[in-house]
C-alpha cells in the first residue's frame, strides 16, 4: 500500500505526512483488529489533567529551554525505571553542561534540571480540522484488513501539530546554534528531526528497544528515501544494525549498553514471564499453563511499568512482580518467557534460558530463534528445553558510548 499510493512522496504544506503517522496508524490497526492491546496506556483522572495543564503553564517560565547557550540537544526517553533514564544517562554525563536536556513531563516525570516545551506541545495539537484527505489510505487498509481506520482524522491532527512544532524547534536550534541533536524514539519526534534537517544539523538516534522487520518506526523494505529521519542510529549490538531495512542514508554504529547489571546467582526454580500491554491477557494464560505443567518451578509474572495488577485477573498459581528492577530480576532467573519485548534480549545477555510464547508478535524474535538463542514455545512442557544464548555480545556489546559521544563533539 505504501508503494502503490506513493505515500513516501506525499506532501502537505511541505511536510511528509506518512512517516509522521505511520506508527500511529499501525497501533490503531493492530488495536482495532484485536491483535494487540494498547502498547503503553496512559491513564489520567480529571484532576491529573488539570494538574498537568497548570504545570504546563508554569513551565513556560520555569522550564523554558531558550535561555543559556548549548552545543547539543538531548531528548531522553519518557520511561525512567527507578528514576533513571538508562538510554541517555552516560551520554548526558559525557556532554555535561554543553547539552540542553529537553525532557517532556506529559507522559512521564522529567529529569531534574531539564527543560521542556510542554505547554506549546499541548497547544500545538489543540486546534485542527476534524478530518483531512488521507490519499486513499483508509480505503486501502479496509480492503486489505477489513478494518476501518480514521486515517483522515489522524492526518488532520498530526500534520498541523508537526508544522507548528517544527517552526518552534527551528527557532530553538538556531538560537543555541546546536551542532548535534541526540534523541530517543525519533519516529515520535519528527518535528525535532525535521527542524534539525531544515538547518543542516546532525541527528543521532539512540536505540531504546527491539528493532525488527515488523517495527514500522524503523523498517522500510528496500531502503527508500524517507523524509525527516536521523543521520545515525546508535545500536546496543551488531545484531540490530542490519536486522531491518533502515531508510536510505541512515548509518548505524554499535555503542553498546551500560545499563545491564552483572548476572547474579541463578535460582534454578525461577521463571519470569515478561508482560506487555499488547498481549498481556493472553500471556497470563500461557503463564498459568506453565505453572500447572511445572509445579516445582516458581513462576513470576512481571508487569510492564505501564501496567497495573488490577489490569488482569491473576490466576492463583502465579505471583505478580511489580517492585524493583526488571533487569535485576532477570539476572537471578533461570528461565524467561515473553513475546516481543526488548527485555527478552536483555535476559539473553543476563544468562536466562529464553522461551518465546506463540502469540501475536513472536515474529520479532524469529532471527534469534533461528540462531538457536531462543525457543518458540508452543506447549508448556517445552519451557525446560529453552536454550541459553551463546552470543549475547551481538545483542548488547560493552559500552563505547562515551568515546562515540566525545568524538562527535
């Protein structure tokens, strides 16, 4: 459909809508088909919303990124387990006071001392038409899948927001004479990437999760030219550099990972199921079946940070795990089971025997399964056949991020 409708060449007022909405359309399609649930649900009460608006207004003065002088811009990930943003932590330390840290408080808690443009981000999307021309995408998707997606409404909301924010960020980057933009999750920050592109500023994206041929934030079969993409993708290990066709011109560099703990003493009875919102309800049933099949094992169901215990009906044989670090838990586990979560690759590097539940999304792990680093588990009895990964360094190499950051200054 992308090729047939010429979506990568499509423009509205100078913006390329398709890369902006591609992941959003994917999430809507998988949710409405029932294949996946919401990946990272955000829950707010009316009081939460009012408090957020008040914080945005106050932030115009207290968290404005325009004062000062910086050489680099860093946009971290909103997820911060135990208060630490693991993907840019070492980078921010290396860059020190030369970097402007722009960290939104809309879907998470911003880092201490960071700045943001949250008021303008929210305001930019407040006014828009109800719908717009979708270039035939909605009709084509319905023909392919039988599911109707309101693509016109997504275009009408996202394109004006992108254009407004792109203008604002252009002014910010010019004011500071930023030389390099470092960011996490570029496919949801294309207004920043586009502003940097307009000014000829280098853009580096730091890997934050699993990349695969099925990830619509990264995978563009045939490596076509795609508007508003980073110059570089800094990866955890060599596996990620060619597992998907990245856009034309985007190069990769292996910078390793600093955030993995050392594998601890392994509990031979411990099994950790790694939940994720997209398939949580089905994965719980798999975990329950494993617990019944292997009553001698301790089966822990580890919730994703965006999930709550009350989201699910937990069977009696399962223990729900919510506190502490997921990585520390995996460091002590003998077995891990999941579907497509990045934590499965982290668990391989931490010495876990890895089973992939046969649920929608397991295709993300197909290359690892083919290498013998994981087992596609179709029956609960197969858990104990799960293999150890004999090449964890291909997924998570020793960190070289500090050197890469120093060389880029």
